[in-house]
C-alpha cells in the first residue's frame, strides 16, 4: 500500500534531486580509460584484490561495528552488572541525591535521580559505552566511505528509471522508522510517558510507563522491530540510488545485514530468557508474551491470524507517518545531494 502511494505520487511531486545529479557523468576520456583499466584488471582477480584498500577499510570498520554491537548485546546483562558494581563500589556514583534530572524532565518510578541503584547506573554507563563504540567504528567506516567517493568508480555510473523507485523506497523506510518512535515497543530505546493526575516529580505531570510497551499495538502488530528493520530497505535502496558500487554495498549493505542480525540477536536473548531489551530492562516483565504475540518478519503475525491489518493501520499514529514522509523526503534528498557533491572531485 505504501509503495503504490509512493509511485503514484511521483507524477505530482517534483524531486529536487534528479538522478543525473546523483550519478554525474565522467567528463574526460582519461577518466573513462582509468575506469575501464581498473575494471578489466579486477575482473580476473580474487575478491580481496578486486576491492581497493579504502573499500577494504569500509568492510573492516562496518564488520567491527556489527560484531561489537551484537557481541555487547549477547552479554549485556554481564556488562551492566559489572559497570553497575564499578559505579557503586569504585566510583561512588550510586545514591547521590544531588545528581538528579531537572524537575521538568519526566522521570520513572525511581524518581529523578540519575544513579539511584547499581542496576540503573550500569544501564546508563552501558549506553555511554555503546555510544562510544558506535562513534569509533561506524564513524571510521563512514570516513573511509567518504574517502572512497574520491576514487574512480569500479563500475561506470549511469542513470536509470529505477532511481526514482529507490528514492521513494528510501523515503518510506524513513517514514516507517520515524513513525515507530511514536509507537510503543519494548525493542525501542524511546521511553513511553503517560499523564498523571496525582502529583509527580515532573513539572510536566508526566511519568515514564514502559510497561505499556509490552502490548502489541499499531506497527508492532506488523513487526516487533518497526524501528530497525526499515534500515534494510533504506540501505539497499540508497546503495542502488548512488550507483551500486562495491563501496556502497560494503557500507550501506553491511548496515542492512547488521539490522537483520541485530534484531535476530535481540529475539534470541528474550526467547532464551537471558535478559531484556530496549528500555525494558527488568527480566521479570513479560517479554515472552509480547514475543509470542508478534512476529519478526513483517506481516507474519497478520498472515497467520494473530493480528488484523485493520487493527494495525487503525492504531498507527497517522500524524507521525505523514511527518515521517516529509522528514524522509528531505533527509534522503540532502544525503544524496551531499554524497554526489563529495564525489565531484574525480569528475
């Protein structure tokens, strides 16, 4: 349904970023000869010799990003416990009343304290460590990718009519992920808040209630991973939009593989009762029931009758989806224009 609407809208909406700008033509014969020479040489070479040094670096850093994050997810409880004990016993961060969130910030049942217990302190430090590793590995991969854009492409770039389809697939992938931020899910890092009639520590009158995430609603009736799985379609469409070079597949393609493997690793942890995920950390909460009521594969729970598409669509926040289309359109246009400008130096 989303794709039908996307293709029908292309006749009415003028794209600010035509395909020719994503794939600028090679200007001189010497550049064409260099591309042809490189391609012929690498067609008879093993895979590692086929890739440039920069492309190998992209693969190395994206692999490091995926392996480190899936590995951390597999032993998260151990890491959280270790960091929590370290914060409590060695750093003395736990239970300090002067360390608290401002009153305007909605807290949870634990109040406004930043490190009220060793468990919560361990979670917070885990998130910091997770972010730092992401910055180093994924940031290095992106830096290598930008460097690869200044090298002659392995495959001569051409513009095709499929570029428009890829562009809109990427836009709708953005829209789905943005919409999921307004849709409660235990596998999302976005907390859920509800209005409290009685007095609360927050001046906004809101309190965090992540227990609401454990009920299948809206997009989680379609898939339990509405935030991350759209990365797969976005990454594949973006790779094709920008020429489908090895550098694109190594960067964006690896992100797609990470999205699938990372989501599956989360599922295994819950099914094996090894811990919890997202912002729902307490193992005592009934994640098992949520998993039995939802599906990993999109529309799996709809096809087997656990949910109806009417229920799912009726509960999806329409305002968030419309906003997501606009946000996705702008972000994807900016991204492709910016990447095209980065590659202009060799043209």
